């Protein structure tokens, strides 16, 4: 299969005067220099971020004021920086990724997060340098016979809107397009040998590609897909004996980078397994509806993405540069990358920019590689750039802060007087536009320059800043000195790391990520094992409107059985491990029945907590929707004895392992009441009935029935015994 390209014919250098040759080369040298400097400024964290507040305090205040109103809380919801700090600490402390720590990021996460740590700085800088130089080489190869304007536009766009996900996701696609163009070049006949320059280039490109899954586990799929496609192309065009050794480069480079990061080679299969578990449950667990945008606007973004994707195919079909076979081949190759970018951008709607940033890069790469300045692609490119600017304008943190200060929390999502808000925003449009455009571009270059100057001027400067930042973080919430090791639920790990207390995290250290049965059970086994933390600090900060008892729900019995309530300081419940621990749960099954979704199920009257396990599966059509987009959310409505009724989001996989359904624990203080078996709390917050139903689709996308298993304690020992 050969991709034919119509090559432009240029006069040879021998036919031109020497001065003319030099003049002709100068613009390309300047262009290559600009592309190199810009790409390295984007990819290499020369001026890295330092640990900051674990959670923004104004956000905590707004969350607590609005906690009773799910619709008002949701637009404010965000996660703290703990996971970024934890991944650096895990590498620095030589924790075993895939066993001691399981998360969506790997040992080179700092290339993505741009967070400094003395132990990971070299990995971050040299890893970013490798990917950046490979990206430069691939772009310059595609642009070698094109005008400079398209490449200049791409560089300025990337400098202005440096989406980390889009940049890393585009590299495998860039290599595939380079591979197609390379094997379709007239410089080679079928079966011709690769010279040493080609071999070295392929090795370097593959090495950079092999680093991606060690930065972020979800990049394993696009990186692996790219490797398979490029290897197939090389095998088709070049000698078997020369190509086969190249197939070993990605695997060998991945293993080498893994070992260089301080990880044991024997742990790599566990890392891959953890990545698979996290990826398999991600779509349902982490998807969110349109928050901060009207629903119609959000749906318009989806339609816009699909239209632009369709126009890419229209351009391919109408191209005179490609043979019919090449069109089919290129079309099949684009489909998975467009789908991956679509999922990255629309599963979580707060990641919307990833989708359109990726489209801008994909379209530019296709125009450079094969399709040229097609009218459909130019129109699509301009439309995507406009959407990126508009979305960045809407999400500008300074503007959001000003609106919230003026009109109150929740108004950014459309609450309050819309006319007044729009008038307020219009007065600040010029300043906001400058921040999200040319000021952002300027900051990309000045940030890189400041980083170079800082590193050369003071070899200990970054480390000193890091120490001061961790000290400042520790003063935000000063924890007392704990006798023994500790862990924090639900997240906020940065607080304990900055306190200099001994840190003993569960494998899935952010409770919102323990969204498959296997992951949740790993956390529970950690609590019941010999290496369990001596202290557990609990602050129920759930994400995306989830039922609080659902996150790490299977671990709650272990917490109640093996730990004793010590105190509640207004933010954390402090629990100390008992001298005698129970290795297995003492819960007993009291009923197991099938029920219809949407109907209210009466719960039995029991003494103490009632534990529920729910087995609710998506239909075949629902599974297809999960694969291509995201499913309708599941919601549970709880009817309380005191007459209240409230709804939360639930995740099917998290319900499988179980959670406390009664009493309803909605905040940290109430968890403390549960731990000490406060009788008044147990009575007032007792749940008498529940109903579970999807937000739309009914029985078409989720099964119309589910199995409900209820468990409770019989002769449970008193707390602390």
C-alpha cells in the first residue's frame, strides 16, 4: 500500500548563484530556529510550577455554603493539586507504581504537570527535551516543501494555547503522517535499504513515543496504535531484516525509561494492569454533563466537532494529491485519533479545549503532510481557532473570579441576572481577550527565558523555591504531629505531605479514582493489611455530585471496624488504628432481591448502618455509547425518615462493591457521628427508601432491573474496642 504524493519541482541549487542559494536558505533557517525554540519552550518545563495551596480556600467556602444545592455546587467543583505533588513524591520515594501507587499518570508525570521536585527535575527536563526535539524534527520534515505561513500559525497557536493533552496526543498522529509520507516518497524503491540517518531518526522518534505511556497511562493506546501503523508501513516498504529490529525499539526504550525513573522492571506489568483498570472504568465514572455552559451550547460543541471531522474526510475524498487507495488508508488512520481526541474532550466537559486544540493540530498536520490549503480545511481550521479563543475567554480565571465577587458563587454557570452579567463581562472584554491571546503567547517565551536564567544563575534556586513552597503549604493547614503513619480521605494528600508526618497512602490515593471493583478492593485490603496507616484523616469532599459514601465505599466498614474516632477539628475527622484489627468484614447479608429502575424500594429497619451492593449493567447499546461517547448518568434518590428527600450521582462499578446506604452521610461531621454511633444522627438520617434511575434513555441504555443486596452488622463490638 503506497501513498502517492505530487511533489513540487524546484530548480536545483547548482542552477542558482551562491548568494541566491544562501538567501533562499536563510528564511528556512530562521523558520527552523523559531519552530525549535517555540516547541522547546512549550514542551520543556524550564520554569516549572511549585506546590501551591492544596485547595483554593475561597472555593472551599463556596462549596460549603452551597453544599445543600447540588446544582450550585457542581459548577464550582474542581480537584486540588495533590495528585500532581503525589506523583513526584512517589517517584522520589521509590514507591512502586502499579502496586504501591495506582493512578492515571506514570513516573514521568512531571512532564505533563510541570511541577518541580528535586528528585524528578532531570527526568522532567530531559524527557521534555526528547519529545520536543522529536516534535520539531517531524514538523520540519512535513513542512520541508510547504510555505512557512501554516507552520508559523501553528507555532503561534501552540505558544498561545499550550494544551498539554492535545500536544502529547498529537505526537503519535504526527508520526503516523510522517511515516505515510516517508514511505510514499519517490526517494525509495520498494525493498531499498534505510541509511544510518533514517535509522537514527526512527530510533529517536520511537524513543520519544515510548515515553508517552510513562507520562500518562491513557496515552498508551494512541502511542501503541502509532507504533503498529508505522511498523506495518516500514515492513511493507523496506527489507525485513532491517525493519524487524526497529520493532524492538519502542519496547526497549519504554523499559529503559522505566528503569531510569527508579522503577523495578518486574513492576511494569502491574503498571500496565493499573492503567487498564483505570481506563476501563473512566468514561462512566468521570463523565460529567454540561456545567458552566447551557446544555444547548454544549451540544453545539459536539455538533461542531463532528462537522469539522466530517469536513476533514470531505477534503480527503476531494484531494487530487492522493490515490484512491491512499485516501482509504489515510481515512482509516484518522478515525481512531479523532475518536480519542473526542473522548478526551467531551467525556469531562471541563476538558472541552482538548478536543478543539487537537483538531487545530490535526488539521494543520494533514495540510502540511498531504492535503494542502484546501478550502474545507482552512474554514474548519479558522472555526476551531475561533472556538478555542472563545472557550478560553469564557474560562479565563481572572474573569470568573471578578464575576463571582460581583454576583456571587454559581453565577458563572448562568445563575443570576444574565443581562447584568453580560454587561459586566463586556466591559472587561478587552482585558480578558489580551490575557488569553497575546499575553499568553508572551508568557510562554518569557517563562522559558526566566527558567533558563534561573537555572544558570542559581543552581539551588528551584530547590529553595520548592522548600519554601512546601513550608507555605504546610502553614495553610498545620496538622499536629501524628504518632505513626497517616493517610487522607477523600483526597488533599498535599496537606499531609507538607506536614512532615509519615505518609502511608492507599494504592488509589484519590478516592474518586477507585471506580472499579478491583481498584476499590485494593484500597480496602490496604486498610485491613499489616501495612495499614496508623492514622486516617477524613474530609468528605466528593466530586461531580456523587453520593459521599460511594467513594471508597467498600473501605468504610474497614474504617469503622479497625479505627477509632479521636476528634473532629472542623475539616478533618481524625481516626486512630485499633490494637486488634479485623482482616475481613463482619457484615452479614439480610436480603438479595431484583428491582426495577425508577421505582422506590423500601429499606428494612435495622440497628446501625445498612450496607448495599447494587448490580446494574448497561445494555449492549449502552456499552456502545460508553465506547464512543459517554452514557447517561445514574442517580439515586434517598427518602429519609425525617421527611427529606435528596438525590446524588452514583457509579455502577462503585455500587458493585458496596456502600453505606443508611444512614445518609453527607459531610465530614456526619461521618464522625457515624463512627461514634451517635444515636440521634442514626435515627434522623435513616434512609427509608431509595430509587435508582438513569438521567435519560431508560431501559434502552441501562438495564431495566438491578440486583440489590443488603447487609448489616450483627453483634458489632462497640467503637474503639
